[in-house]
């Protein structure tokens, strides 16, 4: 079941707007975030799928996996079940289940775990990084684009 909901922030009163001298339109709440896997999911026919979509997690998404027997036997399996609940698409693959997540390369699973944490705990997909050559600090968006794109 896929739901996309757009919430609007409550409007500020005219008194607050006039004090700040600005008029802002409320931004809708993003519930889905696109991403690019570092390596990609290789399906049974050998096709590599890299782009995908992850939605925000609900309380149910975090609670249901705790009743899963695989998670009870091995707590490390929790992230596999949880990620499979919130990733809605990888390439053309829309039936995302724990088996698909199990078949990801370890670097792609680590990427999705970090991506999950960023969008659910921090509310954004940006990360602060340092250039290894010049040591300049800048921000990158983990959600997308090809190398070199901003």
C-alpha cells in the first residue's frame, strides 16, 4: 500500500510576517525521497537497478519487524526487514521484500541504512563532507544525481 500525503505547515499570522518582512508559502511535507545506489541491485536476469524511492517510515514500520521470527532469531536482520518496508522501488522492481534487500551489495545496504536515518531522524538527505585533496568543507545531497552534478 503506497500513500503519498502532503501536509502544509500552519500559516503564520500577519503580525509575525510583517515583523520579518517576508511572506513565505508553506512547504508541503515530503514523504518520498529518491536515491541512487552506489553499486546497484542486480536482478535475476542480470539487469542492474540503481535509482529508487524510499518513503518516510511510520511507527508501524518500526514495530512490525520486531514480531518477525527472523528478527527474533537474529537482531541484525531487523534492518533488512525495516528497509524492505520503506523502499518502494529500485529501478523497475516495485515488489520490494526482504529477499531483494538481502541480495543488495553490502555497500548498498549501508547506504540505505544511512539514508533511512537521515530522512527519518534528521529530515533531510544532505551530508557535510570534506574534499580529500583540498580539505574544503561542502554539502552533498545523498538523494541523487550523478557524480559531478550538484
